[in-house]
């Protein structure tokens, strides 16, 4: 067996969901919504299956979807992407990430990672032969600093893997922070692999700002999105990539041998969904913001220390004020003794960085959130 993969732990999402199933806990761990997704988008997928959209679609994605992605980003983010040469459909953001790292990294190349980082990043970087260089972000603001970036970048930096809005913290990085990062990417001639799957889930009237839109970044940024987050359809695994044509040609080489395509019926439905009017996207945010506020208020009322969430459907608490020093042990107790599954944020750190933050998914019905709060009352 290959020792690199054999040594990998099981992903924390699977571990916690399994524990939740075994114990009958309220599962606020793994991030998936209660909402079943828009009925018309699901109907469009069903109709596409019946109409016969079931054979291999073009390798780069259905033309309808690539055009819809380009139009969607033009409308929402002011980006000009050429559907034919600068947009590709992948099987989830995960495939886009894996393919990009496979395509760009030569063994020994350095990859700058920001921890806490989504749990797939580090295994993929290592598997591609990349050498991780960490920027350790600290609660409650998880800000990028010039000093930390200067320590992580070097003349061997090939790729910077950045996630905005940031899962698990809910941080939304704005213009000044993005400009700082862009400056380092340009100075070190690095490619920015920017995971923006949460781009539509930003709160309090924020607007997502794509890293690609910053001066000097258009040619060196790979932008990744996912229909899973936009339509509350996490199992669909329809992802998209935007990049300049020369970068896209390289990414497509990896994609052709990874999955080659993504189910065409789902692609047709996502193309339909991306063209929805603004009200759909505003309602998506407003509904999630209301759930965030309800859950945050409930946690605060219990005396827990809530770290503000500006985007994503995750909310974190700091357990240090409870005298806790080990978030993994805390989460085990939480699920076994109190019946609530959550995610220890230390699972998103490779270094010993931070060990007292716990993540909850609040994309749930009020009754589910209230049941969790009732159980959490026993913890404080
Ligand atoms: N990146 C981040 C930051 C995520 O939160 C997720 C899903 N939660 C993914 C990638 C994976 O997206 P997909 O399901 O489209 O592969
Ligand atoms: N992205 C989801 C989360 O952050 C989980 C995805 C998965 O289970 N791999 O919870």
C-alpha cells in the first residue's frame, strides 16, 4: 500500500457524521443544509435525465453552462471571462482543486497555505509533491499580516491556495487584505488558486470581491466555485473554474484524466439556476443570515463566546473561556454526552496553531438549531 495515503487520517467530517449517526446527535458538524434546494432547479435536472442528457458531454463542460457561468460572474462580480477559453466545469470544487494542484506543482515547489484550511488542501498538496508553507491565522479576526506572508513566501513559491470566504471561520476578506496578498503573489510570481465556493454566502450587505479582479491578478488567478453552495445541493458536485486561457489549457490537461466530465443533466440544471434573478441569491443570503443570528444569539445567551461570522454557513465559538484546552476532546464530549456534533477547528490546522475553537453549521431549520441549543445548555 502507498504509505502516503495509508498514513492519512479519515476526514473529520466523516468521523463526526458517523459519531452523530451512532449517538443520534443533532448534527451541526459536517456542513450540509437542511434546505432541499430550489424545486425548479431539481425539476430541471429530472427533466434533463428524462429528455436524454445522459451521455458524455464535452470535456470542458456543456456550452450552455460555461456561457451561464461567464454571464453569472459578469453580472455579480464584474469579471470578463471568455466562456470558450476561460471557463471549465469540474466534478465539484474538490476536483478543480485536485486537478489544479496536479497540473501546477512539480515536486519540491512551495505552496503557501493559510490555516485554518479546508481539510482536503494539505493532503492534495502533499500528494502533488508540494512543500507546504503555512500562514497561521489567529482568532477572532484571522487577519493576514505582512510579516506572516513575508515568512511564508520565498523564491520557490509556486502556488498560493487561498479560501475566501473562509471555511471554517466565516471570515470574509475585503479589498485591503486581498491587495496585500496580491502584492505578494505578484512579487513572487506565484499562481493564486482561489477557492471561492462561498462567494454567494456573505452577510450584512457585504459583496464578495474575487481575488482575480485585483490589479495584476487576472492572468495569475484560478477562481474556483461550486453549485453545491449556491443551490444548497452539496451532493451534486458541479464545480467551475475560471482562469486565463494559458492557465486553463494546463488545467484542462489534468481534468481530462481525472474525471473528464460531470453529469450533463446536472450541468443543464445548474446552467438554468445560475440565470435566476437577483431575488433568489438575496433570499439565500437573507435566510442564512437569519439562521446565523438566531443561533449566535442562542449561543451568547448560554454564555458561550461567539466568534462573529461574516460569511459561509459556519459559526465558531471560543472554548478557552470555559477553561478548555483541547477542542477535539471537547467535541467528543459534546457529541457523546450532550448529543450535538460539531467540528474541532484544530482539524483545519497542521501546526499546533489554535486548539480552542469549535465550528457549528447553522444551515438548519429553526427546530434543529433550537434542539441543539437546548442540549448545549448542559455544557456551560
Ligand atoms: N472548498 C471549500 C472551502 C468547501 O467548504 C467545500 C465544501 N464544503 C469544498 C471546497 C468542496 O466543494 P465541492 O463539494 O463542490 O467539491
Ligand atoms: N465542506 C463541508 C464542510 O466544511 C464538508 C464536505 C465533506 O464532507 N467533505 O463541512
